[in-house]
C-alpha cells in the first residue's frame, strides 16, 4: 500500500460577503459575461462576477462548490485564488452551475473565491467552501520511495496471467515476451522479487523523470510563442481549461458546435463535458454516421485528453477553412469527450501538493474515485488525500460489459486494473454507454498512453476474430501507417477484459480502436507526447507520415463512407420520427472470483436505439449493421489441403541440470522437427504437447524457429504437462526445447515423455443468425403509425419504403 495522507475532518467556513452587509453564501450577478473565471481575480463589483474572501484555518484542502440557487438555468463557474499573489489555486468551468474547485492550501492563507456568471438566466448561485485538514498517515511524513518501470519477462500467456495475478501496476507496453510494469515502492519490488519472475529496469526513477519533464515543459512554453497544434498550445491543460475550451468552442461556433453534459456526474460530483460537431449541429436526428473520439479513461495519460481536444478544434477550423475536412464534417457527426475520468485526472494533473510532481503516488493515479469497494479503513478522506492513495477506485477501462470478469483485469480493489463490482458499475462507463447506445456510433477511437499501438478487438486470445476482420484490420493498418504505430488485435498485447471497444463493437458493430499514444511515457514532455505525436513531427514514429492528425482524418473518412456501415432509405412525412431499436442480452466472461474460482457469466441487458426526424419525402439514414458481431460469426479460411501428420519427438538420454535462468542459461534438451507447407499441407494451428509424472516437477517448453527466435512457449508450473501453440505456422525448421526448471524430488529425477507435435486444419469462416432492427414510425403527436423488421448488413443500402404506413405483419411478409 502506498503511503498517503488522510483527513482529520472538514471545517465549513462561513462566508463574509464583500458586497453585502451580512454573511451570505448566495452570490449574485445581473449580467452574464462569457469569459474565463480562472484567468485572474476580478475587482469587487465587476459585471458578471461576485466573490468572497476567506482565510484557511488548516493545512490541507480547500473545496469550493457551486450549486444552482433559485429559478432559472445558468452556467456559473468558480475559481479560487491566492490573495497575495493572484495565482489561481483551483477552478471549475463545467457547463452548468454544479462546480467543484479543490486543491491544497496552507493554514492562514488568504483566498479569494470568485464565481462568474458565464451564460444563462439564473442571477444567483449558492457557494459552499470547506476546509479539510490533513494529518500524516501511513508514513506520509517519510521520504517518498523511489518508483521505477521495469520490463518483466513473460514468454507466454501463462506468465502474463501470472504477472496480472500479482496485482502490480501493469502498463500497456508489452510484446510477445515481456510486459512493462510500474513498481511504485519497495513493497512492489518485493512482490515481484518473491514471484521469481525476471525483470530489467527501463526507467529507474520516475520521480526524477517527472521533475525533468516538468522543467522541459516550462522551458518549451517559455521559448515557443505557439505550437503547430490547432490550438497553438504549448503546455498541458488542467481540467477547468478543458471545460472552458469546450464551451468557448461552442459559443464561438453556433450551428456547428454544441457543448453538452453527459448524463451522470462522477463519484465526486463533477460533470463530464463533451462537444458535438456537425453542420446544423442542433439536429442530432439527421441520420448521419457518428464518429466518437474520447480521452483520459486513465488519469495519468494526459496526452490522451490533449489529442482529443486538439481534434475537436481541428474539425472546427477545417470545416470553416473548406476543403477535405469541410466535406467530411458535412457528411458526419463528431462527438468528442476529452476527459472521461475527471476525478482521477484532477488528482494526477495537480499532483500533491499542486504542481510538485515529486509525489509519485498521486501523479500516477490511473483509476476513478469510487470508494465503495475499498475496505472500511481506506474509505476515509476525499480522493485527493486518502489512506489508500492512488489505489482507491476502479479502472474504467476494465469496467465495460465486453468480456467483463475474465483475464486481464483484477478482482482486488487495490489493483490498478480493478474491474469494479460489476459490469458498468461506474458512472464514467455508463456515460460512454449512453452515447453509444443512443446514437449510431459507426466509428470510435479511445485514446490512451503509451506504446505506439493501434489496437482492435478482440481483447481475448480465445475469441476468434469477427467476420469484419479483413476490413477492420485494413482500417487499423491504414491509421497505423500515419502515426507509425503497430496495428494489432488487443489480445496480442495481453488478454484484456472489460475494455471500451470490446463492448461497443460487439454490441453495435461500430468499429472501435484504442490508440496507445507515444513510445514510452504516460505523460512525457508536451512537445513530444502531444505536438509531435499529433502533427507527425520528429521524434514521433509518425514523423513525416501525418501523425495522429492524419489517422483521425482516416477514421473520419471511413465514417463518411457509406460502404463501411449500413444505410436505410425510404420515405416519411415531415415531422414524423423514426426509430431503430434492438434489445438483447450478452454474457460476460465466466466471472473469475477473488479466490480464483470461476462462476457462470452474467447476462448483461443492452438496448441500442437511435432516432431520425423526417424532413419530408426521401431520407437516408446511416446505421450500424443490424446483426451484432457477437452472434454474426467468426472469421476464418477454408483449408487448401490436409493438415500435416503428427510428429512424435524422442527424449534424449539423460536429464539436463535444473535451470531457472533460461534463456540466459541455455542448459536444456533440444528436439528438432520440420513443418511442411503449401500445397502439400495447410496447417491452421500447431500444438506441441509434453507430459511427465509428478506435478512437483516443473518442465518448461519453448519452440524456436530457424532464426533462433522463440515463437511459442509454455511454462505454467504446478502441472504435469505443457502445451505450446502457434497459429498458421510458417513452413520451416523448428526446435522444441525442454528446460528442467525444478525437480520436486532431486533424488529421483522425473523425466518427461510423450512429446507430440500435432497439426490442425484452419477453421473455416462461421456464420451466426442474422438479427433485425425493429423500425418504428411515430407521427407528430407521438402516435405509433408504422412498425417493421429491418435486416441490414455492412455496406448494404436497404430501402424500407414508406415505413410509416406498414405493420409488422406486412414487413415480415415483405421480407419473405
């Protein structure tokens, strides 16, 4: 458990008005002025603002909250300033008047709490200010322990699963034989050491690296008047800057941009804000394909939010400038949510104390702020300062229903990959679900850091690729050609369950990708992780290729292309509303329990629906395929010949010495064999199996190709057999290597036997049942006047005729 701080209690401070004669927590302005509330303290009596002055009575936190007061709707913002210097302490700039500004203060510090009426009719807002004293707990007064990143050797799936079971902070940087892991402290180092897993240091001191990065960012901002980003920014935004930039984008571009609040606030009460960008943006029922870009599921991945925000600005500027982007924006609707997890991001971005990134624990927070799954002893204190440190909360990108409960996520609350108490248990994931479930999101990108990857479904190796695999892969490959990343299915990294696109794609058929931005840091220097990666400049892998900007344009062009989704056409009277809808249940993975046992999958109910408002006459409506990929079938290929005959490998005489340091120490037994190829045989899969007598003995199996590369392995431990698998093995010479990892009874060595190489034909493509949408038509008074079943495949245009005069019975007859 990371050392942290706790709260000794909250002190609610009475507010003395500087503009009224009595104590008053209701602030007032007769005018709305669209401006930044956090830029500077405004003099008393300034039009559009009101303020209070308070003095901190604690060393701890200040919380300034706004709530609506009285009648009328409005958008009030809040900012807290140090009175002596005028420096902003914290702020909040969401779209309504539900605001939380929170940060660290010192006892006796004089503060100005400023509320600004940005828009709307409400002249009043209620202000509450709390001071929360901090007391040291769990070693918070001790020296901060060194944090590091190490590369752990995981030559096979069993080793990756074993690594996940340790509960360490596993990153998205992985390959076939290793995974990078954050070790936050000495306890993490001991956990890894005790496991016996081998590792090498990648970054030896994350604290020193963060301090150096902060210095680099400061120097870059000081010498750079404006970057090549659409916004020209030269530094990372804070959360209140994101919200302000989003609503300014909407205010300055009426008819093109609409800012909106997602349905559910976070655990700490923050609103989640997004924008929609389209010609005639107010008409969300116009039938255009929806392209959805989001960032910051994981709090510490700051570039993810910056790339999403810059893309929103890019869309607006590109549309107004004309050319390709104007055409693409005109054909689509674009939703951008830069910060999915604002509670966590606030903590990571501000660190502790604010701006001092020597506190690794809070800067490297990954999860949200759900307190309910923590033990009672760790439920005290606000998320920014609590005994559990960064470990409180749920990993939002392990909480979606897609294969939830399986491998690649943790059952332990203290793990950085904790999956939550159930699928969609978190408001952050339910917010994203609400958008995807109620709009035709044909294309989705969720942004993360790091490891230079473009990932697609499925997240689990045992799930065969979906029928869309060839075209799906081609789109991922195209985007990867722009940013220089590797395009691959998510399981090639390691098994992951509960991720965004594994739910969105299998529920809707809309293509979803995860971008892992940047090669080696969660939030490296701004010039590298944001400017270079977005624009395609050195040192980014996409230098000269277009970078993420061009990859985003490729995704938008795909959304605008009617051949990549389905299209419904027909006729309907003006003002009539059409809706496509389907309701279904999808099982999660078999649910792994904390004790390692497995229970039956949970059936998750989903309703997918979207609306179109007829303008009269013919309509064209972009929709996802009616058949969910979950039941549509799996991609494969027909065998072009028989599978190769099995090969039995003989055990050489003797037993090699025990070896726990393979492949550094190559002491082992080697058995060569050959794999044939086309046209003689067509091997879809190879399995090498081996057995021995006692589970107390541990043999490990490795398969090498002729170039000396490990292409498959099996090293599970605690078993009496191993099985190494290779799909579509290329023809050539191979070597099976048996390593005597441990003999349970050294006095009576247990030798292996029965090693066989078995080959299997490729699995042909399989097809599941086709599913229909239910298509309804309601008149201008909301009365149902038409009902039909509609089947639509990707790339297909289906003419539904005049659905507003058809019954379900007629529709079925027409289908037959």
